[in-house]
């Protein structure tokens, strides 16, 4: 146990976590030369294509220093803020963290928020200045920033380059010297923390854990605290590039368990594993709950695939504990699920994974939040969907969730960020300077306003620097209306949205214009309307594709031409009654990204 070091890599997106992890694996000879490729730990095609890490990845390395053998358990974490939940889980299973800062970009938002996460868990921080081989690198300036942020000595910062391998040996030495060995009692009853789980179609659910106390033996009769379920440990082992089975996993080590679990709900991330015969007294604390930001409906294109979609989402949930879902139904789309995501990128990724890994083609509705409606007869109910919105004549008031938003940014971006928040119905509560250059802004704003594109806009305004965190502060009365989109007089409930009355006109107009671009022209005229109740507030018309029926009439009487045109007109009328309008998938997605 003295020779074990558990650490994770934290940094802002694109500061070189996965590349540095590659170098660590190469220098400790964990991965042979032939298996070595860029982003070796990223096993999803999607991760490689986009060049981002979506899942945390655990791997064990062996390293010898001064004649002593050490076991290093590395967990590579995602950088994008949508996956910060993954980071919080990885941190819970470590004693130390490598904080990587790009020498060209300096300290960014996620650097700060992930660092705070790590400090809350009392991790030892090793600051690393990465990418110092870049021509645009400013090592001295960025070192000053790190010293300001961490309060460490300049000598503690390790200059490195994940690309060339410079400084990797210093990093390995620092891991062994600075990060403490895991604490735990090898003689106490078994206590292990589940920090991740994956689904394997042949072996069932594989749970990854860190042994806090005691030891884990193969064939042991174990119990999961949160669910109370009992299992036999059919196979246990440690995580190399592939799984390496072992008979015993000792205190402080990170390993996996296969016990033929089939149901996704039985494995909760953050749960504690203990022996049935000799249980520990209390579960491990300190796991943060997931906070979904965006809610949207996911429906199968073919209603018969509903059960299949349920299985697919359940399996996805195993690999991504931050996905929350519950069943719902819609008049236009049939049965589906209302899902909670951490952000728009997370939503896109889930959609893509459903298509790639499970061959599920799905329709996603406009994202929204949950409201509280109060009727005149004193009834109260939750409105999750625009279709649940009560009749305005029977409604006393409607309340929407408000959040306290904390934004940390550079002082040069204060003006644009304030305008953005005020446009989103935010009210500034406080403004304080953390350093001469960094400002903390606190706003109270409706949660519905941050769902759409707030995050993306905040990032683009602040050049990716601003970090954003929020927590709910309760419900407040609001003037909300239901905006319906009609095609040829038929409402499309997947495009309906609950929106504040002040924004409804501009939003309705934008949706109509966008749909006009995306819906293909038909043989008949299509009217696109945005309506609040019976009142039409915006309209666009897609003109019919028209065949020139009078082409063969040259000369002659005008009544011949008119007769042909009237005949065509009748045909168009009939077509309009029977013809249906296909809405492309892009249209549903485009509505999400309206400016």
C-alpha cells in the first residue's frame, strides 16, 4: 500500500491531458510500441473524431524509482464543462491530481473549477506547464498565474511537453515524491467506492471501484450499500490497457468487478461495496449529485422501437451516470423519454451514441425546464411539457425555477457578459474582483433562459474563458405563454415551447423563418404559423412547386389557359388536404440553436 499512488489529470479542454497520459504510459512501458497511438485511452470513435475525452479512463502503471517498485493508478478526465460530473467522480477515487496548464493559453475557466473540485477533496496538486515547445508559449507569464492561483513556489511547477515527452520523467518522480499513499486500514471490513461502470454485452455490467479499507477477494459474497443487492464476485482484477484478473485487490488499489449484474439500476456510481458476512458500518460520503441543465424529449422515429430505446438509454446511463430520464408521451410523436443533460454538447453526444452504438434513430424535442402551475380552484401540478400547459382561463399563476448563477471571467469581458445576462432576464446581485484581472459576477436568473444557448454564447463572448456554475434557489411567478408552431393549421407539438411573453414574438418569428429554410418545397403551398392560443403572431409561407401547365398553349383564347390554371388550382387544394409535411431532423435541432 505504501507503494501505491492514485492520481488523476485535470485541466481545461484542449490543454493536452490525453497526450500527456499517452507519454506517461509510454515511459512506464505500460503500452507497447505497436499499441501506441494518439489518445490511447480514448476508446470511443466519437472521442477520437472530435479530439475530446468524454469518459474518464482508468489505467494502472508500474514504475521503478531508486530500486523501489511503485504502482501508479492514473485516471484521465474530460476537459469540457459538460462532463465535469465525470471529473468529480474521478477525483473522489484519488489522492493527488496533475493540474495541467497550457503555456500558450494560460489559466482558463475549467482549470479553476476543476482545481476547486480537487481542493475540496483535499488532493495534493502538482502544477504542470504543458506545451512549452510551442512558439507562442509564454512560460514565465503563465507561471505567475499558477503561483497566484495555487500559492505554490515557482520551483514546484514542472515544465513539460506531451508532444515531445520533455519533463515526463520529472512528473513521474513528482507523483511518487509529492502524492501521499492511500490511507486505509487493510485489516478493517471491506469498503470500496464505485466511481464508474461500463456495460459489456457479454459480461453484463462491470463496476470500477477503489478499495478504501480491507481487501477484495475473488468469489467473495458482497453487498452494494445503496441498493442493498447482493452478488458473488465472479471475477475481480486491476485495470491495465485491458482488464487483468487477480485473486485479491488490496487496500488503496483501483480495480473492477464482474458479477453478472444485468440491470442498470443496480449499480449506482458513488455506492459502497462491502462484504455480506463482515460489513462496514457506514457508506462512503462525499459524492455530488448530478445537476441536469437541459431537459429534452427523445422519441423513436418508429413508435414500435420504444422498448428498444428504453434498453439503449439504460445501457448508455451505465456509461454515463449524468444522464437522467423518465417516460413521457406526446400527441405527435407517441411514446418517448424526457431526458436531463448537462449541456448542449452532452445532448449531441448522447444522440450520436444512440445512433452509433445502438442503431437508434431518434427525434429530439425543444429543450425546456419544469414549471409549477396553480389553477384557480387551488390545484397545483408540475408542467414538464408544453402540451401539459393548462387552459389560461383556468390558471391562476405559473412559477418557473430560478437559479443563482456564478460567473468567473476576465475583467475585459464584463460588459458583454452583463448585457447577455440582462437580455436573459437576469438580475445582477453582486460583483467582486478576485484578482486585478478576474471578476466574479453573481446573477439571479430564470433557469429556462440558460437552457437554450446561454452557455455557448457565454463561451464565445468570453473567448472560452468564463466559467459558469449555478444552483437552484426556488420558484418565482412569471408571465409564461405556450407558443405553438402550426404547419398548414396542424400543431406540431415537438416544436411547441413555453416562453416568456416578452420574448414570444421574436422567438416565434425566428422559428418560422428557420423552418421556411429547412422544410423542402412540396407540390402544394405550406403555411408555417407561430400561435399563442388562437392568436397567430408570425407566419411564413413556403410556395408550391409549380408545373407550367400552360406551356403547350400557344395563341388561342385566354379562357383555355384559365381553364388549365383553374384545374391546377383545384388539384393543389386537394393535395393540400391530403398531403403531409415531412419535418427534417435538422429542423428540430436548428430550433435549439436559434440566436
